[in-house]
């Protein structure tokens, strides 16, 4: 059994990762922005006999991240999954950009995952096989042939670089770091016409995490385990 912490666990891929890890017998710390409104997640936790617990963590709020980290002091975490993120809103074209939205997106998609890693460093360091994975996007890649979505794509590209740097910083601590493109997924973000289901994406992400090691720390993976050029 491993101890898994997942941000953005109230819906979509995060909720499915919570479901799959719990079904596998792992202990899941399921974090979300507002536990009071996370009805499905709370139902899963209530039926899990303590295997899933729900925790408030708003990754766009430094104080919220710190408070959640403090509440987990002394708990060993084997895997941390930075899944929480936002699309950045509707105003992301060259002719229609809202700077405040872009700044908020940067805080949630880029700074937030760094602060989560910072807050949970000691929890991870206590594990003999520590791993931290951040959910990124193919839109982060400079080789991806698509314009637009400037707020979203730039903040995901930035978090890639942050996590690659973290892989170097944490090499001596023995904490493996990676990023993953989850696929084009049928979630609120991807829509019903997307290519794969949350079940398929979460299963692939779990396989990526299983294969993470210090030898491949710092890599950007696709959900199917392939390396994503970026």
C-alpha cells in the first residue's frame, strides 16, 4: 500500500485517480478547493472506511497550500500528483486577452504546483520511493503546431520548466519528478468529443507513475508512457 496525495481530486481525472488508487488498496489524501461542495468525492470517502480522506487545498492560494501541508505534518507520502489546474478562461486570443485572468492562471497552473511540492517536501523525503508528478499538457510543447490558448499553454510550459528544475534540485533527496500530458480527455475541460475517457487517462497516468525513477526524473511523458517532445 502506498500513500498518495492528489490535488484537484473533486472531479475529472483527479476524481478517477482517487477512485483507481483506492481500488488498488492505496491510502489516498484527496485534495480539492472546497471539500464542502465535493459531493461525489465525499461519498467516495464515506464509503472507503478511512482509505480516502478529503482535504481542503486551493492551489491558487499560498495560505491554503501551507495550511494543508501543516495538517499533514509527519505523514509519509509516496506519491504526490499535482493535478489541479484551470484552462485560463475564454479570453486568450491575441485580440482578446484579460491580464488578470492570465495572472490567476499562472498562479494556479505554475506557482501552485511548486508551492505544493515545497509544502510536502518533508512528507516525500520520508518515503523510500518518493515521486511527484505534475499534470501538464501537449499545448506546453514548443513543437505543438497550434496557436491561441496563450494563458493556458504558457503556464503549462512554465510549469514544465519549473518541474525539470525541481528534478535537479531534488536529485540528492531521491525524489523522482516528472510531468505528464494526460491525453485529450472527456472532462469538463476536454468536452464530450475528446479522444479518451478519464478512466483511460487515469490508468495511463498510474502506469507512468509506476515507471518513474531517479533514472528518468525530469521527463515529460504522454499518458501512454511515451516521451513527449517539448
